[in-house]
């Protein structure tokens, strides 16, 4: 029998201190100046790997709001084969995968590629973004948070 579901808002109410810490960790990369679209792509990829439907849907919706092109959203799962990603995005996605699949380790090649594209500080902030989404994924998957529904678009011209 599956365990009981707990929703995202329950986390905020039941453990507000933990919620605020995880939330803050997730915000430092953008506050440090890393591109928000890049951060969203990284969070999408980690959420795909971890199988967190809640986080995947959440970051798809955020990606759309930040202007990530549909081709990138549709192809992030196969980014190695898709020519729509920049060298910097590829380095970030490889970094995110290596940190999300940590038992496989971070290869010297992945580290060198990331270090070429990101300053030392940027790479640390990128690491914080990957760490934060991996924490969120663990909550979302463990408690089976329900993915948000896509807001219904209104058509003001139709009347």
C-alpha cells in the first residue's frame, strides 16, 4: 500500500525552517547573477533524472516564464544530441548530471569543461543550484507531491 501523500504546502507548514533553508539555497545562484534560463535548464535535467514529476512540471512552467525556447524545453532530456544548446549550456547540463548521478563521480573531463565555461564563483553557484534541486526532488518524490496544472490560457480576443 502506498504511503500517504503530503503536498508542497505541508512542507512549508510542518517544517518551516527546513523549507526556508532549501528555498534560500535554490535562490542564491540567480542572486549571484547566473542566467535564470540556464538555471532552469539545469533544474529540469536533474528533475528528469530523479523522476520528480512535481519539480519537473514546476520548472517547465518557470522556464516558459523566463523565456526558455520550446525547442530547448522539449530537448533537454537529449541535450547531447540536440544542436540547440550552447557550449555553456552543455557544460552546465553535464555538470548537473554528474552531480545528480554522484555515485558515478565527476569526471576530469566534465570538470574541465565546466571550468572553461564558468568562473570559479559561477561554478560554485551552479553547484548550489544543482544541490538545491536535488534536495527538492527528494521531497517531491518521497512525498509524491502532485504536479501543478498548467494555467488555462485566456483568449481576450475571443468574445
